[in-house]
C-alpha cells in the first residue's frame, strides 16, 4: 500500500486512541473499570486512569510525531498486546461492558485485538517493503 494510506492509518488510529483515552478519564470510566480483570493487582480506578493517559500520549504522539512513527507504532502494538488479557478476562468472567453482554459478543471482540496490533504496526511503517524488497540483495527495511 501507499505512503498516503499508511499516513491515513496512522492519523486515524492516533485520533482514535486520543478519543478512547479521553473516554477513560471522563464519561466511560465505569465501562473501562469493568474490563480490568479481577486478578489484576492494581486498583481498577488507577488502572483506568493510567491506561487512559497512556492512550492519549501514544495517540497524540502518533499524530504529531511522524518522524517517530516506527517507535510509537511499536509501542502502540505492545500496548494492545499488554491490554489483551483484560479482554480475555472480560470474556472468561462474563463481564458486561460496552454493550458486550453475551459470551458470543465478548468472544468476537477478542479477534479484533490482533487487527489493532497490525494497524499500529502498519501505521508505524513496520509492515512495509522498499521497492527492491527487504529480502532482495541490497534491500533494506526502514
């Protein structure tokens, strides 16, 4: 895909992350608290506030620091991996949040997390090849 598509993916994901982070700190705080696994050793409220701040910071950085897009895309991908256990716990514990009020809905949601990881990597330029191809002699990864 083209550089404009990667840029659009980066900007859209960055804006979505800022929006989600703001919701963590404001109107959707209770919904996000419901997603903190019962076994997680940090207070639910603190976890939601901390993850909201991280989402705002990573999302804003993804938008305004295009020169650091690889680093930030990698950090976003790692963040999505790190919060995945919360989604699994929501499914296993049968916790209702964000309209996910059936086991099927909670299970289907689990399959979207890898897409977010790929989106972050794509927007960060991790999933691209130069014209000669990274595997070709003299090819390089950026």
